[in-house]
């Protein structure tokens, strides 16, 4: 399988070892991008079969971008370090992108047969708003704009020239995919609860940043 899993991690000493153990038999390269000086996470995973790099910048989006730059495979997949992305969908996503000759496959928690164990009223409303905003003003055709469990061609990600260092990357990817006329589709998936540690996303603060990014992207 010509695939690299991009796994951004920050203070995930509890969850990431469980994640790497779960996917150790999966035939894809595992590339973990750690925050600077995150020695506790490094020590927790250093004996696993995964390439570990320290990001030169800061932020969730930056870690993903640096992972994309480092990857050498034909396909890459953004995979979560907290255990919420179920690896059982990896094969389905890979087979779909290859068989349908797509550039990207977006996982969705809001299609038939999908769901989330980590969702609440605020996050559901927020996702509905941002997804509707994207579909109306950017002519997207997706059902879950904030979920970055995405598989795509390395060449397609390179073509996007991504710039976001923070959570805005989740909307930058579909917006630029549309503007570049990339071929994409969706796959229903279930988001699990994180294995441990603290949730890194603030729905109000990060939601405001995403809103500003989307408004600026209209012009």
C-alpha cells in the first residue's frame, strides 16, 4: 500500500502508544509529527515502528503541512493521535480513492451509517454552520467540513500550497480542492472517543478563527 499516515501529536503520551499499537500491522508508513520539546510523547512511542520528526513551526495545521512535505508516498492520510479516527476505515478510503480515481476522500461523521462519540450539541451546530457556509459560498459538496480524517494524493496536497498553521487547515483543504477542480468524494465513518489526555480544540475560539478564514477566502 503506497500510503503514509500523517499523525500530528501534541502531549499524547497516553493515546498515541495505543494508536500505534492498533495500526502496527497496517501496511502504511507511519509519520508522527511532534511539537517541539514534547519529550514525554517521544519517550512513550520511541520503540514503535514509526518515523518521528519534530515540527519546526507551531500549530496543528503546521504539523500536518510539515508531514505532507516529508511524505514520499503516492497517497497520504491525516490520522489522529488521540484514537478518535478508527483505522478500520483506512482500507475503505484507500480502495475508494484508487478505484474511483479521485484526488481526495473526505471522511464524514454526518452521513448515513456514520456518527461521533465525541460530538455534543455545540460541535454539531458549529459543524452544520461551517459545512453549510462552505457548500453555499464555495460550492462544495461535502457533509463534514471540520473532520480532517482525509486521504488524498500527495501531488494533490502539494498542488494546494497549504498555508494554515492552525485548525483553519480543515477548511482550507476542501476550499482549495474545489478551486483547483480536484476530484473528491466522501466516506461515512464513525468518530470514536479519544483514548486519553485533553481535547485540544476550543469550539468557540477555534470556531471564530475558522469563520474569519472562510470570510477572507471569499475574495
